[in-house]
C-alpha cells in the first residue's frame, strides 16, 4: 500500500511539473490528469526523450524549423528541404511524408500527426503537387491520408479523427476511347478553415472549401463547400444543422 501511495503522490508531483513545462512550450494552459502514476509518466517521458533525439537529427535537413520536434519509430520523410515546421511538431510511429511539391510544406506550431498517417504531395514525377499549409494547433489522428495534388490548406485549431482522407485531385473520365489514367486530372485544391472538427473516416474531395468552425460527421463524404459553423454528414454530405444558431429550414438547403 505504501508503494502505491508513493507512486501516486510521485505521479501527482511529476504531473504538476510536466503540466507547467508543456504549458510554457505550447503557449496555452495544459494540465495532465493527476491520477497518472509516476511509473507511467516516466515511461511516457522516456519515449518522448527518444523522439526528441530523432527529431533533432531530422529537422536539421528541413528548410526551416524552430523549437522541439518529436519523431517516432519507422517515420519516413522525403524532400525534407521542402518543409518548414514550427515548434512542438510530433510525428508518431509509422508516419510517411512525401513533401516533394512546387510550393513546399509549411506546418505551424503544436502540430501532431498520428500513427501510420500519410501526407503525399506528389504521386508521379511528371506532375508535382502544388503545396500544403497547416496552421497552428492542428491535430491529425492515426491512419489519416492527405493527398496534396492541388493546394491544400488547413486552418488553426482544426482536429482530424482517425482515418480521415483528403483528396485534392479529380481524374478526368469523359473520353471513352482513352484510359482514364491518360486523361489527366483537375486540381482545384482543398481548404479547411479554422477550428474545424473532421470526424473519423470522413472523406474530403477536390474543390471543397470548409468554413470556419464547421463539423464534418464521421464517415461523411464531402463533395461541395461547407458554410461556416455548419454540421454536415452523410454520403454525399448535407447540412444537418448550424452550431450556435436556431436551425430552421435546414432540409431545404
């Protein structure tokens, strides 16, 4: 019983200290769950320290970097010279980033890319992707796929659930006597506003602009623009309601 008490109290003290450190690094208040044991915190800290060592080596090859970078195991980053990254960037285990594109990849502060996620800026060398800009405080959960052919922009404070995919390209298919793969593609790009929540396994297609504060329901397929503060869902996605407003005549929109 004495050991459990020691571990619990030790965890509380460590959590207080770490909360203060993270708050300073992130620039906003951050409080760990004080029920965590000291032994568990040590395990997490050990993992993060190893990630910092990997990140310190990797970011030396980036076009621009600042602050700490955390890199997990089996992370692959191509065209590092095309990437500018802010402080506190986390690339979890198994992530793959191909940053080869015309305008490069710019990532803001406090960014996290979940396990086994993919950011692919170029599929074929005969036609490079345009570029990617990610704002501050953006969190992308595991198994995301972001295909950057047209320009992709993700605003500040936006969060992605697991398995979200973004496709900034659409294949042409009008000709019946030519293989679809030879008919070229359109690249209108994708823009996602600030403070959005993109639900698990949602699919966002080329040419879509998602307004600030919007919510995309899990498994929705978004093929047209989404207004500010709208909540959309379904296949294809339709407006369900608006956040913070009296929702009248939504079915007619």
